[in-house]
C-alpha cells in the first residue's frame, strides 16, 4: 500500500509541472479513498485502473502536440497497470479479474506506444519485454485464443471492427 501511495505522491509532483494536462476528476479522488479504506476491494482497484487509463489518454489529446515530456503519462500508466494487477490478483477466475488482466496488457501497450513515440520502434521490444510476461502481464489464455481466432477469421485485406472496451 505504501508503494501505491508514494506513487500517487510522485505523480502529484509530476503533474504540477505539466500545465498542458488537465487535473484528474473528482471520481479519481473517490476511487483512491475507496482503496485506501479497503485495499482488498478488487472492483475498486479495477475502477481506479480504468480512471488512470482514461486520464493517461489525455496525453494524446492535450500534451502530445510538441510536448516531448512523457514522464507524467508513464507515471499514470504505471499506476493504472499496478491497479489492474491488484484487481486481477484479488478477483481471480472472474469476469472482472479477466477484464483487469486485459486492461493491464492494454496499459503496457500504451506505455510501449510512448516508447515508440520518444525513442523509436527499435526500443519497443526492450520496453515491452523488460517486464514481460514473466510477471503475469498476459491476456487470459481463452482471450488470446479468441483474438487469434478473430484475426484468422478475417479475410486477407479485411477489416475487423470493434466497439467499446
């Protein structure tokens, strides 16, 4: 818990320097209070991770145009990934736990995108593989198989359209 709180304090310090990025909304504060009150509430960790992930998306909307400092975006994505990891550990074998695992992989992919934007495509494999699948940041096997089947089912040159999360 101390690690999460120190991450939040570090994130707050980073955010004070990033004027182009809007502050988090009130729901993020409420979610933080929920996990402080009960650190075993997996659904609260999942919602907190989703809030961090939505907030990190503001990097591309507000700060990306000419703003090369990605430290705050990486910090927010780290917080999202940690929240999703906790949710997945607290909700094993449930739809919410699987959702947390998928979101965790998505947060890692967003971080890889930031690496690609700042250091080039050559740096992505190292950034992705540094933490890698060894720490459990993988899609649940049934979802990996579903994704593979969906992609194999698309005709050559076809388009797969999805919606929502």
